[in-house]
């Protein structure tokens, strides 16, 4: 249990360090700024004018619109959605053949009904196999909202599409627009996972610092294994991350972010920090100096962030079950209040635990080699081949 | 090889040790045996393999071949056991700057597994031993090099090890601090097995029971300092400064029975003698060409220089 001694000393020494406290509170300030930025961004999105999220997506999706009165059609953003005036039968065929993403029908007497203060019927058919459906749905919804806001309730009481499900299509009755889902869920998830990537410098300082300050030799001469040294140091960083995540979550809850299952969310994030610290430890075990380690973690963190975010985005857009490999997906589902089946939690936890074991094992294999510390250090390819047993040392 | 002195049993055995760093062969079939309670000095030029050898004993480096046992434990199978028996002061004993002296010693004490109820008294005792009790709660970054070295030495002693290994413990220190550290190391003799790597021949001469001369990864000579000086390279050196050294036949000097070797350095002859028997006869050979004459007992430094030539 010597790793516990290392963890305790590293952790207490970190908390006593003025430099660390400064960094810690600067990170909290960054979070504060991000919350302000996010709130202002979201406010713009939700405003009548909105902000255009996809400026380069001209004619991104097509919709057949049947709106004889022109009430809605005129207000659909033509830069995003290409509109085809619809003949109902023809449009259904186009929809079936995948030539258009949606069909939107506004009752022919819409203007007349508004004058009579009656509600008007609108119908939206979507090709559910087309991923662009979300964009169409969002745009139609936001156009409807804009029209509804522009008219008084006495002219248009509701935009109330009827249930018109058919084979191959599905009517979207309600739902949060995709950009808002992305922003709300992803922003929150990113904010929650951010501390995991802010403490790489601590791992580097803890391991590479021993090499640069030449204190490593004494540490290796201690009656403890290389694994205990690395795991002890890594665990100290995980504890620090745990404090930071807790503080961030409290701040986010206080400023009004909706977050269900906060304890499960917290545990999942802290658990995820283990392999992140493990990967950073591999880089630190190999790196000769801070500069090398800095370059290494930049690339590694881009890959890790990608691994976390891409499946989470895929989950939002397609509800794909494969997206559950990312702990960020699980966290997102947890704070959204979804009921998560056991197998959907099982896989990310297994990945985290296996990732932790594998990364610390590799880091130990590297760290216990004397040529890494005392030279001549093998190149990355040579080292990898040697670790895989393909090449002899 | 030199004489053996009486010790109980062997503490460290090094058998056919080889270690290379890339193309550089640091140790070349090194064999050495160190007895319990012995203070062995290892001297050698830079790059001789001293630090490599002690790093292997401390299980910091892995040898390419050969074996080392410490108190019967092998470096291949019992690394943790060996590490817990050794107190090691490396050549660059860089310490954690942010720690106070007391905290640093406590940290290493805990890593060595010193019982918690003993650790504080042990720290106080050791700090007093190096006259640093009053600086116990000062941070390491406020200490001079000499004070850091004292802390480094007692850090190596915190777990009361059977074996102590000091790599250049007085390197770069002022004479007064060096004296304190040498006296401290001298005080450990008999109780602990000590390996002392040093460049200072007088230090090895003063402190060590035996001295091993290491060069190019091999032991060239080993024995007590006295033995090395007397039996291997003569006991007297006659230094004669002359006018025109080439006019004197070296063979005439070598013909005297007591002469062991003759070295000429510009206008100065260095004649190694077994005894003083023929000094006046040798001086007669030089006659009026001799400007100055001096006799000198050989030092370990002379032995070292002769050996590594």
C-alpha cells in the first residue's frame, strides 16, 4: 500500500501549493466566463431573430411545402432549406424516394382562419431515415414559433400538427430543436468533463518533474514498485480532479443548470478521470522533459476528447446504442433524467476500468525500464515493438 | 589482487557484471565482494563505471548479464527486499525543494516503512547527529549545498539500513563541511556496510578499509590503502630536477636493485624505490646536473594514476 503514502503526500503537497491554488481558482473563473458566454449564446438562439448556426449549409435540406396562403413558407430560412412548392401526391412520392427530406402542409384557408381567430392545421412529414430530418424539424418548429410570436394569440392560437404517422415516415409533434439540444446537453457535458483535461500538467509535473529535478533516482531506489509510484501519483491527481468537478457541479447547479442524478453524474466523471490520468501517465513516463510531454498530451487529449464527444453527438442525433461506449453519453443521459438500461452503463464502466488497468500497466512497463531514465532512450516505434514482444531489447 | 582483511561474512557479491549503454560498455565483467561491516572505497576516473555499479546494486539499473546479491538476496528476484536494506545517496542528491527537512525525512521514512511511532524520534535523532536540529522545519530550498548534503545523508539513514552507498558525498563542498561529512561516515564504520565512491584520494585513504580502483568497467586493483601504496607501487618516490635530462642514461638508474620504475617529466625524474638503500648512489649518477632533490611517500593518488595509465 505504498502508493497510498505517495498519494497522500502528493495530494496534501498539491493543496498546500500556492501555484496550484492560483491555477485552481483561475480554472473556476474560466468556468464562470464560460457560463456567461453560454447563457448569452443560448439567449440569442432562443430569441426571435436567433443566430444562424450553420452558415455554410446553403440548401442543406429540401422540404416540399404546400402553403397556398404563404403564411409559413415565406418565413422559412431559404439559406438553410431549399423549398419546393408542393403538389401533395407528387411530394409523397418524392419523400418515399428520398428526394426530399420533408413535406410540410399548411391548410389552404390559413389566412382566412386567422382572420376568424381560428387555429390552423399544419402537417409535417419527415423521412425518418434521413439524418437531415432534425434540421428540417428544427427549422419548421422555429419558423412556426416565429410566426406564432409575430401574430397575436387571437389570430393563431396554436401550431398544432395532427398525428399523421405513416409507414416510413413519422410525424414530429414536438421536441426541442436540435441546435438547442446540442448546446444545452453538449455544453453542460463539456463543462463537466473539462476538469479532466485541465490537470494534465499536474501529472506531468509529478512524473516528468522527478526526471527534470533529478529526484527520480531516489524515488526509484525506494522499496516500492514502479506501479505504486505511478498509481500513487495518478491517484493524487484524480482526487484533485474530484474536488474540481464537485466545485464545478455546485456552481453549475447554483446558476440554474438543470442536472438530474448529480451524484451518479459526479461518480461517472470522476471514474472517467482514471484512464485520462493513465494515458497522461504513459506520456509522462516516456517523456524526457516538459516540452516533450506537453506535445504528447496535446495530441492525446484531442483524441480523448474526440472519443468522448463524437459518440455523445451521435447519441443526440441518432440515439445509437453504440454511442454508449463514451462515458460522456452516459453522463448526458444521466443528467437528462433518462432511465438507462443496465447494459448501457455496463459498457462505459468496463471500458473505463479496462482503460485504467491497461494505461497504468503500460506506463509501468515504460517507467521501470532503466533506458528511459538513464538512456539511451528507445524511439517510440522501437519501444512499442519491444513492448509488444516483436523486437528484442 | 590485494590482501583480505578479516570480516565476518560477505554482504555484497558482484559476479561477472556487464552493462552497456548503447555502444558504450560501462561495466566489463566486474567482480567484487564486500564484507559485512566493511567500508569499501571505489575510486576511478570519470566514466569508469562507479555510478553504474552502485546503481545496479541499488536495483535502479538492470545489468545486461551477471548477478549481484545483497545479504544473499538477488537483484533479479528480491528487489524490494534489497532496496529496503540499502540507504543510497546519489551523486546529485536533489531533494524536494518544497518540503521542510522534517517532512522530507518523514516522507522517505514512510516509504521505507519506518513505524509511525518511531519516525519522529528517529528524525530528531538524525537531525541532531548532523547538527541540523534547529533547521528541522525550514524548507529545503533555503539550505546551502552543504546542508542539503547533510539532509541527503540522513535521508539515506532514516530506515537504519544495513548497507549505505554514498556516491561522491563531499563533491563540491567546502573543506569544513567535507570534514563534518567524512567524520560522520567514519562513525558508521563497523556498524554498517558502506560503499563510498569518491574522486578524493585522501578521503578514500582516510576512511576506507579497502579501496577498489575501477577503470573501464573493471577492477584494476583492490586492497587496503596501505597495501596499495606499499606493495604494488613502491614506498618512496625520489624526485630529482636536473639540467639536460637526456644526458643521463636511464638504464644506469634502473640497474639499482631498489629502483622499481623511472618516469621522466620534462626536466624532472620520478624514481620509484622499494627502499632508501641506493638513494646516495642514484644521486651520484646525476652529479652536478641535479638542481633539486626531494623524496615523497606515495599517495593513493599516485597509485591511482599509475594504475589507470
